[in-house]
C-alpha cells in the first residue's frame, strides 16, 4: 500500500521515539536521525555534531561515511553553519556557498563544501530550552533556500534527538550529561577504528564498512558501539561480520 509523505514522516517520529529506551545506542540513533533527515527533507546529506564538553564540537554521525563528507563535518565543527548554529541556538542557512559573501563568511567550510559537491547548507540546533548540545546540518548539491516547513521539520527531528540524549539513562545532572557526551565521542573514535579494520580486511570503502558494521549490530541485536569495540580490540574477527552481512 502506498503511503503519503506525511504518513512516512509520522512513522519516522514513531521509530525515533521507540528507540528511546533505557539502553539505546546514542550513535546508532544519531545515524538513524541523519538518514531520515535526508529521506524527509529533500536534502542530499545530513550530519550531527555534539559538544565535547571542553568548549569544542566534534562530528558524531552522518548520513553517509564518505571520507570527504566526514572531513567536511570535521571542518564544520570549527566553522560553518553548524558552528554558528550552536553559538546562537538558532537555525542558520546558506542558499549558495559559492557567493563571495559566503566564501568570506566561512573561508574554510565553504570551499570544502563546494569541493565535496555541495552548494547549500543549513543547520538547526540540538537544544532543550537554553541548553544546546549540538546541531543537525543539512546539505544540498544545488543552491536552494529551505522553506519554513523544512526548517520546522528539521527542528522537530533535532528536538527528538536532544530529548533522547538528555534523558538517556535518566540523566538529570550536568555532571552525568558531561560524562555521557564524552563517552559518546570516545565511542565515535572506536567506530572509526572498527570501520578501518573492516575496510582493510574486506577491501571496502569506509561507507561500505560502516553499513556492514551497523547491519551486523542490528542483526545480532547488539549495540553498535559494543560491536565496534570488539572489532577494534580484535575480540571479534572481521570475517564474522562480513560473513553475516553478505
């Protein structure tokens, strides 16, 4: 049976809400958020940066693990719509990154985005009231200005992600939130190691390696971060992951 865009969007909100259980995997949840953002918002790529709780911002998830896109989100942790967004707590948009104004506004991010094939970028904050813990970035290949409905839906998706992170394991104190976000950043580094192990063993791209890693974790009903740690520490052989997911 065919479904309407509104029905598919409603199912996405249900899926994201269903993921908010006591033992949910933050990084896998954020990957789902970026993938669904691409599906529903007519954008070509999406990514999330989170606070590292030391005054900086680091990439946590993206809709694809293409190396140039991962590098672009690393750049955006220091400059670009995403960093401006977390500084102001408000959405930031750029309809054409190739203009002199935008090249002057973001002298590192704008050329990097153009080199990666993206002409437009937007970002909405991951925030709850006055607390901003990150941002969701949306990228387009063609110059385009997102309309009010697109920004509103993007913000709603970001709000769900923020609530999930802030309430993960009944977090109620800033100290615990800091520890959790630091752990999330550490887990992201371990996932990068695990991707490298799979990519080298299976002669895969980093994007393909990540797809295999997530599929194995989902099939085994295990946390993505736990599977990645076992691969990185040589407790799980990459052949087992590739054999199951192939």
